[in-house]
């Protein structure tokens, strides 16, 4: 029986193995993220949102600093072997952090150091993971596979933080980090099993990518100005709106006087919206540029409703709307960029795109934490609404002045 179009990439057995193993690993990722944020704001500081912002900054800033190397590595090195190394390194960092917490010797700088280490490894892992999808599935299934990948990640975000909230209360954060170590096993097995002979287009990608260095990725993007505009709009939004660990932890402890379970619930509610957004994008064909420039309006509206939500339950419901709008924006943008890029440059271009998203998140995190501490958590969310409106104005202006007239002249 054929699968529905929304799940067509799952007809590929290699992709089924990959996405199933990644789902378990993603649950572990969200277990660790939730425990890490809660450890910082509740145990190692006096409910300091800025400290959580520093953790986010250290975890994501390597995406920018290491960009010349990571994109080149994703195109030049065997992606399967690269991912094996990055996954083993991530498991090791989770084990180190869990050990020092269980030994009761953890200090804030330990968390900072592990976050920086994780950021360095993730800088190599993320572009390789995104580009690896096109090695596993046929080109026609790449948009669907990208959306299902994201749905897997956010489905894990629905489950992981909720489990983490319970486990933190029962076991403490240390054992949550140790549980994350175990979740790496299925993905490592899948990578071992997926030999090079089972993958599509890998040899072609590596051969062609050797003709130019990492700067070719920037030259490639410079010839496609619509990609630059999309990256600018994404950066404006992710720098503030996507820093949800900062403002959600602040809202939980300062506004709602909540606990780890409520914090986990808020992240899970955002995941529900993210899953819906992934399902919508999986059901669509390749997104158009006009559709993409309109999406910041949905982000701005959902951020405004979130900032004004008077009760915890209404706030949680609005998190679903924010998850839906941000997911539509990020998945659709990444799908558009990936399909607009030839396979030989895909690793480098995706590295630039991810560095833009993660790097802007890193740069915005301390600012969001400072706004939350100085003016209140709701103002940090309202700041995100303003950044989304600015992104909408930039995208709309380019679409009306440059993109649409150019397309009309080409049609004539």
C-alpha cells in the first residue's frame, strides 16, 4: 500500500532507518537542553536569565566562527564518517556533564565549557546532517525528507522536555544527562549500517566539491540575492524569537512562579505547533519566494499574542501558534535554499544557512536575557515581535521592488 504524499520519503528503507534513529537521538537532545537550562536558572544562579543566554550563546556561536571549515567539511569529507565522529563526541560531552553533576562538583563554568564544546561539535554535525538527507533519498523526495526530518526533531521536542521535567523532579539533572548518552546508540548503529554503497550521489558530491574551497559557497549565494534576503529575515527572527530557552525559563520562574515540569510543558506545547508546521510543509510542493516573505507576519502576530497572554494556560496555547509559525518559516526557507542549490555546493550553502540561523540565535541570546532581567520576560518576547515586523518589511520590499519585476521581465 503506497504511503500518503505527506510521508512519501518513508518509502525509502534507508531513510526510514535514518529518521527513526534520529528521532530517538533527538529526544535525548531535548532531554539535555531542558535539564541544562533548568540547572543554570534554578541551581547554579539566582534565577538569572542572562546566564541561560550565555549558555545559548556559547552553544551556537561556533556556527559562525567555524563556518569556513564546517561547510567545506560537509562537502569534502565522507558525511557518514563525519557524523559518526560528531555523534560520538556529543555523547562524550553529555557523559562528562552528567558525571560532574552526579558527583556534585558542577559549577556554572563547567556548563559553559560543555556548551561551548557541544557548539563546536554541532557546527560540524548540523550541515553534514542536512546535506546527508540528499545522500539517502532521491532528489525529488528531498523537500519531503527535509520536512519529515524537522517533524522528527520537533516531535522529539514534544516528548523530551515533558519527560525531562518529570525526571528532573524525581532523579535530578545528572541522570537526565546520562540518559541522553544512551539515546545516541540507535543513530550510531544506523550510521554504521548505512554503508557508502547504499547512499545516493555521495561520490558525485565529494568529487565536484573538491574543485573549489569554502569561499565558493559565499560566491554561489552572492549570485542568488533572494537567498541573501531570506537569510537576513531568518536571522532577524531567530536572533530573538528562537531564543525560547531564555524567555521561557524567565517566564516560568519570574512570571508564573513555576517548576521544571511547567517549563518542559511550555517547550512541548511549542513542539506541537512545530509538528503541525512540519506536516504543512511536508504536504506542500517547493515553497515560493512570495510565500516565504509573508511568513514573518505570522511570527510577529503569534509573538505579540504570546507576550500579552495573561495566564499560564493561555501562554501555553500561544506557544503552539509560535511553534507553528516559526516552523513554517524555517523549514520552508531551508527547503527553498536546498533545492535552489546544486548538489556540489549544498553542504557549504547549508552550512552558511545554519550558521546564519544558529549564529544569530547565539548573538541574540545574551541580549534577550538582559531584556528579560532588566525589563521583564514579556518585554523580551515583545522584542521578538518587533524583529519579525522588521523582517517582514525587508522581505516585502525586496519582493515588490526587485524580485517580482525581475520575474515579470523574464516571463515576457
